[in-house]
C-alpha cells in the first residue's frame, strides 16, 4: 500500500501577473465562487522555502514557491529536454 503525505503549496505570482498563470473566477450555477490559479503545462517554479512537518492532514508540509517569468520557464524546459 502506498503512503501519501500532505503538502500545502503557497505559490507567489509576480505582481503584474504572468502570461502562463490564469486566475479562474467564474462560477457555475449552484456552486460557490471559485478563486483558483491554473498554470500552463511545464511552468517553472522556484522553491523559496520548505518546512517539513508531519505530512498529515492536520500538519502538512509547507512549501513556498515563486512562479518564474515565461522567458525563464522556456529556458528551464529547454534545459530539461536536452
């Protein structure tokens, strides 16, 4: 049996926004408003801080990351595909 840990990610988006991060705010009838960022495939993030906790629902690991610019993401993906 596989044992999974719980992680809580805090993604920091540049103040001016990013072309590969889209905020979804639309709502469907009968559901609460939705405020969620969707990221383009292969978006690059830089982990700024990680706090390793118990990894449970009550005490998840905490990871703070920053979304890089589209140019930096393209460069990161190019390096990974070599």
